[in-house]
C-alpha cells in the first residue's frame, strides 16, 4: 500500500491510459522506436495547437467581456495545466511502450 495512492486508483488509471495508448499505437502501425518518438512529437504539436485555439477563444471572450478577465485567466491556467499534464502522461506511455513492447 502506498501513502500517495492507498487504494491504487491512480495506478489503475495510468494502466488503463497506457493500454489505450498501446492499442492506438498498434492500430496506427507504429513498429519502430523512431516511429514512436515521432508520435511523441506529434502529441506535443497537437497539444500546442489545441492550446493555441483555446487561447484564441479565451481572448475573443475577453474582448467581448473585459470584466471576465480573472475568470478567463483561471480558465487559461487550467487549460495549460491540463494540456501539459496530458502530454506528459502521453509521453510516459509512449516511452513505456518503446521500453516494454519494442525490445531491440
């Protein structure tokens, strides 16, 4: 039993996320470590694109409703944290896939 995850919920969640990523990589035909590393860079590029679109939307709302600036700032911080966290987890899952499934 771990103090940070006493019931194993996070471990199960990460295992499920890894299995979903592994299945997606297999379906995409990713068979070499280089292809997997390219997938990591694509994950980050996609995340930055999503973040850019989200920021543009928030700036549009800010232009329309300037009094909502504190709320928009909070939403922007949450969005950045969510995208970065998702990308870091995706990178971990792909690196685990390289390590476990693509033995040289």
